C-alpha cells in the first residue's frame, strides 16, 4: 500500500499546507532572538556565557526532545502530539516574554526546545505519511525549503523586533506563531499516520539501539554534528563579536545571519547538481579541506591582531557554503541505512547532531575573548574532525556519484 493512500487527496493537501507552517518554527525559535543576546546581557546584568546558556539549554532540549518524539509520534500519531506540544510551547514563550529572572528564562527555553521538537518531528513525518516515489521527493524538497526559511528569515526579523520593541518581542512573536499552529492543528490538520502502522512506544527505542551500533549510521551522524557545529558556533559567539566588540547594531547582525543562511542553502543546492558529475567523497574532501585551511588561516590572523567585520563575516560565509555541500550527502546516507524506520532514523540523527554540536559551541563560549579567535579555534577543530570522519572512516561509503 502506498504511503498516504488511506487519505483522500484533499486531506493530504491540507496536511502538506500545515507542515509548511509548522516545520520552520523550531529553527526560528533558535535564531530569531539571537540578535537580542547582547541586549539581554545588559538587561539581566549577566556575562556572555550566562546569556548564551539560553541558547544552549534550548538546543540540548531540542535534540533530546527529537529522540523522544520519534517513537512518540509513531505510536500516537502526528496531530495530537503536534497540538499538545505546541500549546506548551506557546505558554513557555509567553512566560519568557514576561521577562522573568534569567534562571527562569533559561529553564523555559529548555521547555520550548523539548516541546517544539515534538511538533517538528511530527510535521516532518507528514511527508512520509502522505507521499511516496517522485511525489515524496518533491514534497521533501518543499520541506527542506520550509525548514531553511526559519534560520534564513528569522534573524533579520529578530533584529528589527529588537530595535523596535526590545528583546521580549521575539518571544511574543513566537507565541503568536504557536497560536496559529494550534488553530491549524485544530481545524486544518488531519491525522496522517496510518493506524495500521502504529507500533508500541518502546519499539522506537529498540530501533535506536540498532542505529547506534550501525557501522555507518553513527559515524555519519557524528560527522554531521561536526558540520553543523559551524553554524551553531557562529550563532553562539558572533552576536557579541558583531554588536559588542565591533559596535554594529542588531539589525546589521540579523542581516549578516540572513546572508549566511542563504549561503548555507546555496551550498545544499550546488551539491545537488555537482554530485551528479563528481564523486561525493571528493566534494566532502575539498569542502572540509578548504574550510579547515580558511579556519586555520583566520585563527592565525586573528591572534596577530586582524579583527574586523570583513575578516569575521566573509571567511565564515565561505565556510558556511562549503560545509553545506557536505550536509545533504550525510543526511541522506543516514536515512538510507534504515528505510523501514525513516521517522526514528530522522529523529535520532537530528537529536544527535543538535546535542553534540551544541556541546562544541558551549565549550567555545567558555573561551571569552574580545576577538573571534575562540570561534576560529572551534572551526579548526570541527572541520578537521569532519575530514577524519568522512574521509578517514567513511571514504568507501561516499565513493559514488549521486
């Protein structure tokens, strides 16, 4: 039986529309308030790492939440977990927007991450529920595009919200978005999970055991964590470099992040066409190798006294573009290892790379400095690790053309 054949065409269209609204929320909740981090430090009279902890706790909970949400949404369907988790997300967003003490903001960010993970996993699974074959490929492309819109558009929006209304405005915006999703889940979104396929909650965790011991899945997932650490490292550290140390405003930073998001998306697109003609392992070797060389050069230049907005943004943009060319190859490899359990495979890999990359970014955050050398040191480490994992351990697995 084809995926989604238990649903009429109109219901599948409604589910697809709902998915496009739900999927970007998790990324937006990560990025929209990043331009406000320096303003939050001033408001709470806190140091950089304390404010960066609001992002760290969100990402840690977001990663763990996805691991839980995979079996949860496979067992109980998509609609009800999306609805209930988004209601909690809205309440947590309102709680933060009321500007409680910093410890409560950090705790509520963890609540946001944990529950938005459930809606994100459920929404991504809608495509697999409703489509197969060429239709699924086209729907997946739209899912990727929708997901990318969160990190691409939200930092610039967050910069303007910071200038116009202050740091709490981003969380009021997230609460409003969540309310819209709740209404969509109540009135538009059908249940897409075929109940004949529903398993017990514990079955997904048993599958996780197989995935965690797979000779390709786990190394590839860890390699993806090194790749994505480039983006999270910049988001943790750069708001203070740009706004506090280089005296640029939140709107400027928001547009910087927007440009970098576009470069990441462009790298994904270029890989799609280039991998038809060039072996994937060569793309990975070149992308990670050049990124490592640029990172090492910028670390040396920064330590020698070269620190300005061009020296920060231009090389970071090139690295974003290059590392993004690795990403889709690794992601598809992980999902292909367990085609019969795509939802759980997707949830585990996303949870792993978010948690691991957040730890790397947090360690770099502990190295407070008035220039960007901690970020370049992070980039050196993760690009070198990318080479070791993909070219050292996994060369044979990626020695092909798409």
